[in-house]
C-alpha cells in the first residue's frame, strides 16, 4: 500500500512538472524582451493599390482546380498579408469561389509566389469553356508602432 501511495504521489508530481513546463513554454517567449520587439498593427484595405497579380496560370491534371501565380508590390506601401480570390466559371456561370492568403511582408518592388486551390472543384475532366478569374481582394498594411 505504501508503494502504491508513493507511485501515485510521484505520478502527480511528474504530471505537475510537465504541466508547468508546457505553460512556461507557452508564456515565456511573450514575457522575454517583449518591450524590445516592435508591435505590428495592421489595417485592412480592400482592392489594395499597388499589389498586382503579374502572372498566373492554371495547373493542369490536378485533383483540385489549381492556379499558381506571382503577386508584385508595385506601390510604395509595405503590406503584411494579402487575400487572393479565385472564381471558377463554366459557360459564364460561377461554379466555385475560393480564396487563399499570402502571409509574407510585401515590400515595394517585391514579388511573391502563390498557389490557390478550389477544393470543391476537380481539376480533371472539366468542360473546355471553364474559365477562372483571380484577383487580390484585400491586404493589410504593415505598420510599426514603437
């Protein structure tokens, strides 16, 4: 009985230490030098000026309708992220709409690759009159606050 009680006590102490370690790993990075790091405050802008899709093409023979392309920041604003939206049309009728995001700092003049997939639209055996439109619908400005 004494050995069982010691085993239970050791198990409880071990569990407590593991829990304390998990909490420390989750909280500690935010406590260390948080005053030294600049805080990013982002503002969302619809149809962001300067962000352009300069190249895009459909990826054929994939299980999902997929488009790859390149976004270029041709403006003076630095962006923190951008939302790319694609509409898939068959015979001028919208059959799917999907979106993806670029999670990169987009400095003026920079180029960023993207790939967007419409998971509910197959990429195989589509009618020949299948078309897509791809656009940047919004982006967040990257700003630093001291």
